């Protein structure tokens, strides 16, 4: 008996559209991009370009459990979004609210120890070395005004 098409599939606590291809549907999850989704699908032996809604229940459960434990599937550390976690020292891959909370915690730690990046975060300035003379202006900041013509 063929399984019928599911218009909405719930994976990792998020409703995903069943008419999207597997890789692009999984990329809607926070912490998983298209390349990670393709790698995950291939690791599980699934076609990354099959429609998500046409997967069987067992395949959906397999994908759901694998998304939560991506770091246990044998991907190298550089492929994961949290290699060498400062607290545990292990390679992790976080998704959803776990990822958001860890990033906020990292920023708060940087502010607390008053490192350069923490200071920039606290002041609301650019953090990664971008120029700030002309870009990133907010509010009523005005650019350079032209002076009176000399002559």
C-alpha cells in the first residue's frame, strides 16, 4: 500500500512544508543549512532532492532523530556548528533554541570578561573588524557636509 503525501511534516519541533525537497525543507531549521541537510540525507541513505512529504513514517522518524544528534553520525568537527565546545570540549551540532541560547551565553561571557569582542557587543558596534567611519550609522547620524567653496 503506497503511503500518501503529507503536506506538513514535523521535524525537531518545527512544521516543515511537505512539498519542498528534503534538503531545502531541513534548511528551514535553525542551525542547519543546505549543505548540512544534503550531507545528513546522504549519510542516512536518502535522496536529498525527494519531496519531504513523500517520505515514509520510518524515514521521517529516522531524519528527526538524526537531526537532533548530528554530531554522533560521524561528521568531522569542522562540519559541525560548535566544534570543541568550550564547556564540554566535544564537537557538537546544536539546532533551534539550544543554538540561540548558547550563542547568547557566549556573547554574555565575552561581555563579562571584557574582551574586545565583548566590548564591541556591549557598545553596539561592529564586532568583526568592519569599518565604521561611513557604514553602520543609525539614528540621526549625518554624513560629511560640504563646506563653503574656496576661491
